[in-house]
């Protein structure tokens, strides 16, 4: 049963409007720190988090939960509370996806917010203020960039691909001459959005992506005609007890079949 079968369009519109307004302000907050040498800490060894992440997260948590106090909350920068598993809907948030790039002064980062029900994203927004880009989608309602509808690019002779080098190197020999490899993009959410807007054809994703990295981007890509799938070719579920994913692939059409063979062999 499609996730939208029992959800009216007014409900989805209200969810989207809430997310867009909150993401816009969170993006404004983050921009106040951008290229201003924000304080940075490291968690888990080598993963940076900045004062901008915490400021945006604090704003989003207060604003979204004030509007929907019965919703669950799952964010990269908030300690997870298992009580969220009893909520009908959950906000899945990355206050700054691509923190490393943000700290380095690069522009490909975004505020990622989604509303999830029964494992599926109903509405999602990527606010990318350093590039003046806002991506959004609702389930069954299409995907948009600054108001213009999005559609994945029809695959041509040349294939624009991103992701870890060992995975791209694993593409069959007969495909290698067709590949144009994209330089490293710190934000996974933005990388997936680039497929939705036709700037990329596909990306591999190494293991350990979390729900907050991809819940909004997955919906945007899906509504643009693409897919983000696991190594078995299955759709992803979000906001459950397990929020970490193995190797993934994003793209469209027959290219996904070839990529599936690659990640089935990937042991990185």
C-alpha cells in the first residue's frame, strides 16, 4: 500500500510548509557561522561537528516539536531517545549535512529535514543556503528545486558518477570508458539531490550512512524518478530501531542493475 493512501494532500502540504519554514531559518542560522571560523569538535574519532550544527539543531528541535509535540525526534546532533519508536510520525534531521565541507568553506552542504511515517518519508526539504538552492518533495507530489520540477537525467553515452573510488572501480570493464567521475562531495544528501536535478547520473554510498543523511534526499530522488536502494535492491526504511545502512546505490534505470552487482561484491 502506498504511504500516501490514507493521507490527504492538505496534510502533506502542511507538513511541507512546516519543514520549509524551519529549514529556511536553520539555514540562515548556519550561514551566520559559515566562513567565520566556527568552533569545531570531533566525535567518534574523525567526524567534525561545529557550533553551527548545534545552533541549527537547537532551533529545529524547538520549532518543529513545538508545532508537532507528539512526533518523534531523530537528529544527528541530539542523543537518540527510544521513546520516538512509539510515535506515529518522526522528524528526521541533519542540521548540517556536510559539516566537513561547511567547516572548510565549501558550499555543497545543506540542512536536511524530513517527516517519516511507517518507515517512509512523507515530506522532505534540503535547504542549501550557500548555493541559494532549496529542494523539496512530498510523497506522490513530485520534487522541486526552487519551485522548478525535478526529473532525473536520461542516461546517455557518458555517465556522471560519484562515490567511493573502490566502488566505482568495481564497475564492469565495459562501462569504465563511459564514466565521468565526480569530485568528492562532502554532503551525501546533496550528492543524492544532484541525481534528482540531473547533475549526476548515479552515486555509490559506502556503508554507515544514517537515516538523517538520506531521509529527505531519498524522497526527493524518488519523486524525481530515481531510486536509492540497498545492496539487495530494496527501498530503505527510516526512523526504526536500526538507523544505520550498509552500502547503497542511487540512480535510475538499468544502471542500478549494474551497480547492484558492484555493491554485492563490495567488502569495504
